[in-house]
């Protein structure tokens, strides 16, 4: 019977044979717009197994998919004691997913109660970025930091806050929805129903919009070529690819994008006074192309930059597993 494990930071997948782990094992599930990703986590914080399914449409189908992922991990790993779930949007303190702008048709779903019935195990449900924040603080980039804000830059923007070593959920469980901080009331419409939310400028969608604006204005020719010659087809990945190739106009777009990211981080620093930020999500794959102008812009935007300790801006370490790992860690609270 195999007993080998995978390091949390290794991004390796374990095999499908039954795995044993010392101590209580918890399962973490990360519900996303395109996939449901699950991991089984040992008491020592090692990923014992991983499984994923495409995210279906509809409340019942989503619940079934989450249960299927959890049960597959239980098939692979012995002694699962509890399950944690990270879900996008507003998750209240009773484990109900109230509102999820990026999951069409999913509203007021009793995730905790429904999954407890399906699985016969204790279930803890939190916002996905809240889970990711705890994962990065416990076993990722923010180890040792008691005051840290995580920001995930993906299709939208998620956030999680740790203050004084305690994960902040807010009065109703809705804390950390930083992507819907309005930075321009006359800006583009957001799926949440407001206008000018930070994620319209500083997410992957925002990078694509900045690229399309430049393309329509007759700039960013290399970016347009990567998009098949159609300015309206420009996406964030086209801007990134052209910037990596050294295209000056694409690099200018990325620098403007980094300024928008820095603006939001500066606002959050003024509110929470963290020791550091952890920046995660797919866009961190840009590396120094993003982080160098981001750090420079942040220093020019945060209040009293030359009169306060340096705020660290760290690259997340757990990758796409962050939410699932954090959810598994939080599930220890309900064993």
C-alpha cells in the first residue's frame, strides 16, 4: 500500500491507489467558475491526493460535483475527518452561498448543510479567497506574518484578510470582497451590478480591456497580431505574450495595469496596515514584468510611503491549490 505524499508546494499529483496519512486527514474543495478542485491534506500539511471535475451549471449539479470530488478523495485516502469548501462570492457564517456573480444561477445554496448530508462528515464553508489567505498564511508565502492581505488576480479579484493572526470573516462572513471596491464610479459595468469596481481594471479581464482600448486607438500592433488581427479580440494573454517578447506598447499596457493593481493595494494598506500582501491568481505568472512596476507604483500611492515600514508584496506560493489547501486547513476547526 503506497504511503508516499506530495509536498504542498510541489504541484505534483499523487496516484489513484489508497494512501494512508498519520493523524486526521481533511479534504479541501475549491469551487471555481470552471472547475471543482479538491485535495486531501494530512495533519502535517502534505497533499496526499488531488482530484478535479468541471464545474457544472445549476445548484444541485454543483453540489453533486463537490460531493463527487470529495468522495473520490475519500476513496484514495483513509481516515478523512472533515471537509472544507471554498466558494466564490458571499458565503455567510452558516455556510450558505448567498451570491456568486461568476456562478450564473447559483444563489442562496446551503452548501454546508447539503454537503454534510451527502457526505456524512462535518463541513466548513468559507469564501474561496478567504480560504486561500489562510493557506498562504499557514503553509505558503505569508508564513510568520500575523497581519497580511491576500489578493487573487484572475478573471476577477478575490481577497482575504488575516489580522493579529486571526482570519477575518466579518459580521456576516462576507469580509474580503476587495474586487468590488469601487475605484471609478463612472467606470465599466461589473457583473455584480455596480460600475467601476477594482476588478474591472486590475484582473485578467481588466488587462484585456486595457489592451483592447489601446488596440482600438491604433496602438499595440503586436498585441493585435496575436489576437488574429482583430482589436476587439484582444485578451489579457495576448498583452502578456507581446510584453514577454519585449514589445514596448504591450509593456506600457502592463505598466498601466500594474498601476491599477497598486491603487487597490494602496487603499487596502491604508485601511488594514498589513505587514505584507500576497498576490496570487493566474496573472502572477508574469513575474517581474508585473511585480517590478507594481511595487514602484505602490510606493507612490500608499499614504506616507517614506514614513512607514516597507509593506512586502509577495508572490503566492500555493498556486491553484491555495483555496483547496486553505479549506482543508479550516476544516480542522469542525472535526
